[in-house]
């Protein structure tokens, strides 16, 4: 099949494309605007494969999307293009509303028009897979506040987003489900927990801690660092997304989690311990930890119940947090020049010139 991936130069999107090209027979059309967090170097290992095509297109551009659909004829759309950094959404929510809500609307409408004009056999096989986040559910009780067994997010957990980012993603989820209900559009939704792994943009928690530590800079931790997240290795997520896109049931939602609930401070200290072992400094990297004022509206706990995807599609994560975080730290140690290039944009300029 031909799979069109929006946001394919991003962290999760690039992992999906690498998996599709290296581990399946599908072909891929990568549609990406190339904002600050999009990086084609993360696709260098597959960029010359005959089954891979890149289109620098904004999902808010209806005419360009129409051209891409008509020119490439995808069988499946995997929609990952989104603004995703919570802190940025607090400082400037406008871009999040435009990309995550209006971009999803524009993509849905162009995809629906394309789907309606397909031959009946291809129309029945077409899928629109919308990739979202567990942050749309709000937060869960924290073990510091409640004793006994704690609840998990399920596919029927009510939405209660806390940040402009999560509100924009919740809105996009609602749009996709409305198009399914109103137009019988063949859509599937997934909601995932916190991803980590290679090629993660350096502003996010895990790479930021690794790179700051290596440079001897403070390791800023919000509040007490006791916020809990369920950590999912990005390559496990890519496998899950491919399964859902190709074998998931139309109209269904699947939660994808790593079964790894960790407090943020645990994550930071684990990274420090690994760095102390691999690149020891005069003092432990933990001495760089600095507690800073908490983020406004910061959710205290996320945790995914991934029972449904295990039962329906036989997916479970292969990486534990311990194995995945060690792989991640080692990758950043081996690819420090990548981090510099992605932050200064030099690779994009070299590949695309003034166009990027």
C-alpha cells in the first residue's frame, strides 16, 4: 500500500517512516511543512529508497493537499502533523489552533473529497488514521493524594484538556470522530503516552536533560518533579501505529502506552546515573538538577491502559523504560553533532536551500 504520513519529518513521524520503509513493503509519501521541529536528517537512512517520497507541504494548504492526493494516490493517511510542545502553546497558542485544529479540518476535507472519488474497491480499503495524545484526557489521581489502586486512561475516559496544546488536540480528535459519524468517513484514532528515543527535538525533557548535562548546564525540573508520565519508546509506538493503520478497525480508538509510569525526577536521575557511568565527570550529573517554578496548569499524572490494543492487535511494547532510556542516552552521546544541526537548521538549508 501507499501510506501518506503528515508530519513525517517530526520525531514520531520519522520513526514511523523509518519503520515502514525498513520493516514493511509499503511505500511512503512524507508531507511536512518543515517547521523548527521538523528535520529531514532523521530520515537520511531511507531518503534514497525508491519507496519514499517527500513533499514540503503545509496541511493548512488545501490546494497543495489536493495536488498531493491526486498525484500520489494514497491508500492510507497517517496524520501526525501537529504543534506539540506544551510550553510553546502556553506562550503562543495561536499556531496550535491553526495547525492542530484548522490543519486537521483542511486535511479531513481534502481527504474526504479524495476518498469519495476513489473506485469502490479502493474506497472500501481506505483509512484515515489520526494520531493524538493522552493529554486530551487531563490528569489522573496521584499516589501522593490517593491510596490503593489508581485509575488509568481508557478509550472511554472523558476529555478534560488542561493546556492550549491538549485542548487543540482534543478539538482535532472531535473533528475526526465527527467526520466519521456524519460522513461515514473511515477514520481511526490513537492516543499515546509520552514518547522518547532517538531524534527527539532537544527542547523536550529527555534530550534536554542529556544535552544540558553534557554541557554542564542546569537540569531544570518543574516544581518537585513528582509529575508522573507513562513513557513509551518511540520505535515501539511506530510499530503500534503501523498495526493500527493497516489492521485496526474503522471507527475505533486505541490507547498506546509503554507500561512505564515514572516521576519526572526519576527520569532525570536515571539519565544522570547512566551518564555518570558512560561519561563520568568530576561530580555526579545529579548535582546539576535545579528545581524551577512549575508550569501553569501542569497535569500531575498520565497513565495509559493499553489492554485494548494488546487484545485486538496483539501489540505490546518491546522496550522497558530501563532498556529504552539507556539506548536513548547512548544515541545522543553518539549523535551530538545531529543535535547541533537540528537546532541551527544547517542540514535543512543544505538539503533544501532557501526553500526551507
